[in-house]
């Protein structure tokens, strides 16, 4: 499993930044960046969040919990069908239109089927 320092170095090198330039961007000293990358010091959470935001990766990736930069739950599809969602769909369609009603029924059925998965 890669260390946090290895991941920080890999991210920096992936965009061809020097430690000094990254330190300038992150408002850190070059020596501090070096210590984090060589695991001689632990980066505080604020710095790790800065890396995650700057490089558009998840903290799971930085911590070595996954190999995909987008993180473990990137493909997670929350189950959103509930009574509130049903009411929202109901409001979106004209109750006086037969075609609108058919489309509404299709949308509701698809949402219910997705909920069962």
C-alpha cells in the first residue's frame, strides 16, 4: 500500500511541479513539502484537503485506500426514490395532459425499479 507521502509526490510529479512551486501554490515551504513526501512529517488535514481539491482526487486515494483517484464511492448511486421524490415528480407534470400522465408513470416506474436494485 502506498504511503500518503508517496501519493503526494506522485500527484505533484503528475503535473510536473517542483516541490518549490507546489509549496508556493499551497503556501508551504519547499522543505515542508519534502518532509511530507518522504513521510518525515505528517501533513495536517488542511494540507491534505488542499491536495485533494487542487488535484481533484479523493482523500481515499491520498490515504491509499483505493487506486482510483476519484475514490471508493465515486460510482455510488444513492437510492433517491421516496415519498418526497414521488411528490416532486407529480408536480412536474401537467395533470390535464394524457401524454404527460403517461410520461410521469414511466418516470415513477423507472425510479421504483431502480430502488429495487
